[in-house]
């Protein structure tokens, strides 16, 4: 079973993307998987060390991605659902788990306390809960379509069938309850949220750990009883393998920008060369970008790693608004760098006496265009 789970995970596209791009998702998935394993050991043995490690694993995962805190809810659901483990709901082991979680997640809560609970505000806005509730079918279709793309249609359908089948036929089995508790709550939560606002398909990535185990357990037994369905499993694995190979080799081929999954991660070395050249020619001492991604890339890729700013924005709009803004003084020479979808905003123009477009280019990666940028030179008399 473990070997088949590994094989399935190896051909799921979302894991291939996580193996290529440096994001927070691999850390989130790792600590969720470790938490699942520790939870089973803790629940079966009752040993305190496993409960403390479990709280620490969830807490560290929470530092990577907030969704990992939902594993606490999953565990509470399981303890309430499973009669043999119900006594853990109000136990010193459960208290130790929450204390370990609190200790590991304390830096994040302390930072939020100091910054006016910005993360709470951001989550409130992204969830759409703060707005008038409304059913938006297009968002649901978009979310489900995204899931079909990052998991593959047959594997996703297989997971749903497996969850329903095991719930109906083996819901009394403790291990099945544990897996369902780790899989269903987040899936249901995001499906409901997609009724009202945009939900990205990668947000539910941690639940795939349990989903894969459910998939393998259910379909191995089903195919053993009905060998005629074996072709479906091989087709599902083959489809996932093809999509995964395409993802891993995509960077070596020319593909349309609209379908290039890695376009946003490419061309930044060339982007930095253009900015540095314009910076030297304009003798610029102030660098401004229209968006935080351009600003962070300039700070990272330019040789001296300068301080880069974004135009004034409401507090908490991005990480850059937490730091002091720029000051324009007489004699200031600056560059304003923006993507090709926007131009120099009037507010920035008003801060300077002279401005002109000095570069209009597409960043290059292996000889092909990736992103369109504009660079303006600004001067204050």
C-alpha cells in the first residue's frame, strides 16, 4: 500500500509543480503528513511524547501555511467520532498538544499583535466572508476545474469515490475515520467558500496526503474483487504520468505564455540586467516598483540588493507597507519599474518634476519572451 501511495503521489501534477517551484506548499504538506503519522501514534499509544511532537508539527506547519491549523480541528473531529479515542478530548495529552502548538506558533501571533493582526484581516478579505454572501457558480466551476487540472480528472474522481465508498462501507474502521477526518473537513470548507469567493486549487494540497491513502486502499480492494476495472487504474496513473512529465519538461520547450505554468518564475535575471543598466544611466538612487513582486525581485537580483519601494498604499496592502516609505527630496533621481499592463500613475508623476520612459522590454528566458516591463526615469529638481 505504501509503495502504491508513493507511485500515485509521484504522478499528481500539483506535487510536480511543488517540486520545481519554491513555495510554502511543500513545507505545509510535509508537516501535515508528519502530523497525520504522529496523530495515529499518539492516539494508539497515548504516550505524551507523541502528543507533544504532534502539537509541534502542526505549529511549525502553521508557520508555513495557516491551513495547517485546521489539522487540530480534524483531530478533534476524529476524537469525537471515534468512541475508543473520545476520552482524549479532555485529557492532559490533548492539552499538551495544544500547548506545544501554541509555543511553536507564538512568533506568528506575536508578530500579528505588533502589526495590528494583519494576517487576520488578509484572511478575512480573501475568504470573502466580509462581503455580502452570494452564490457565484463561475467561481465553483473555476475551483473544480482547477482541481481537475492539478490532480487529474481520473485521480480526483477516484478520491471522491474512495472517500464515499469507505465512509459507507468501512466507517466503523478507526483508520478510515482518521483518514476521512484528515481529508473531508478542508475539502468541504473550500468547496463552500468557492460558492462566495475565489479559491485557489493548491490551497487544499495537504488533504491529498489522506486522499491518496484513501484512493489506494479503496481501489486496490475494489480491483482485487473486480479485476476488469484494472485498466481504469492504469489509465489514471498513465494520465498523471504524462501530465507530470509535461510539467517537468515544459521549461525546455516554447509554449504559449497563457499556458506556461512557470512564466512568473522565469526571466528575472534578464529583468535585473535591464533595471541595472537603466539605473546606471540615470544615476538613480531611488527604486520604485508598481507591485511587490517586482520590488522583491529587484531587491534580490540586483547586485547590491538595494532597498526597493512601492507607491504609497493602505497599511497592510502588502509587506512593503509595513516598512517606512520613500522620501523624495530636491535632486532625487529615481526609477519606476512596472509591468506592461500599467503605466506611470499620476500620484507618482506629481512627486517629480520630470519623467520619461527609458526602457520598454520583454524579459527573456532561454531566448523567449516571458513578461513585458516598462522603466521610467524620474527626477526632482
